[in-house]
C-alpha cells in the first residue's frame, strides 16, 4: 500500500512538533541574546532582566510544544498503564517547570491578577 497509514502520519506530526520545538528555542535564544546585546550597548540596567525574561518565555513555549508532542505520541501506541503513568509524570514535571518559569519571568502565578 503506497498510502501512509495513520500511525505514520501521527509519527511524522510528532517529529514535526519536536522540530518546531528546536526551531522555537533556537530562534528565541538568539533573539534574546541579540536583544540583550542591544540593551547592553545602550547601557540599560535592565539588559540582564530582558535576557532572562526572553529566554524564560522561550523555554515556556518550548515546554508546551514538547508536552503536545508527548501527548500526540501516545496516540500511536496502545499505551500500557505503565506508559501512561510515565507520560503523566513527564507532563507533571514539565508543567511544574513551566509554572516555575512563569513565576520567575512574570513574578506571579499565571492565575494571579497583574
């Protein structure tokens, strides 16, 4: 059969998401470093803060993309209870990291008013 089956399509999509994650983190870090150098050149005291926030936001977006990829990847298998448990732990860890980074970048929890 010359047509891709649904498992191949989903596998491709997972690899595509992982590739997007690599592109996002690469562009985000390069942009943040460029912005840092610009603010440093202008002798702005907030240069490091801009760098930290830019990289933090980049990592947050990257983590969200990775979580989406992990969830989609479970679709292509008939997951056992153990695999679902491992996925749950990975998602919990990545969610905790996202929450921690959000607090670090914005100085507040996502559900708190600005």
